[in-house]
C-alpha cells in the first residue's frame, strides 16, 4: 500500500491522523505541501481523486480565503492555492488513486 499524506506537521489534526495511522500499523509517506508547494496540476489531481471542488478544500481561516470563496471562481482558487499553499485544507490522504480530505481524521478509513 502506497499511502501519501499531504500535511503540515505542526497541525493538530495532521498529528492526530499520523497517530491513527501508526496505531493501525499503516506506513505512509509525508508531504509537507505548505513547504514544498504543489503545482496547479497537482492540486487539481488531488481534488479530482477526492471528488471535491477547490472551494470545498479552501482553508477559510487563512487571509483572503473568504474573498476567494465569495468570488466563486474555482480556477482562481486553485491558482491561489498553488501560490499560497496554506490556503489548501489539510490533511489530504491518497491511497491507490483515491483521496480524502481527512477532516475528521476517521475519513481516512474510507480509503484504507
């Protein structure tokens, strides 16, 4: 099983997800997307695998997120996420071509 977790290690939810996976003996690769960044194409692929729109993955706590959501331009949201990775909600988990936004963390069980 090749599981990838897109996370921010300082994030409480991300840490809880890592604990859940460890408790179940699940090995995974960590991608600190807020440090490494993701291209627009990578973000689109991640969202497609999860079956969600960019606006549904927008981290509303971040500056400028409300304005992006209000504008309703999904392409602009993806471009903003690529430019400012902190706008992308976390953690995302990918397993065998399927993904979930693990909020709550138990959603990861859907793809294990």
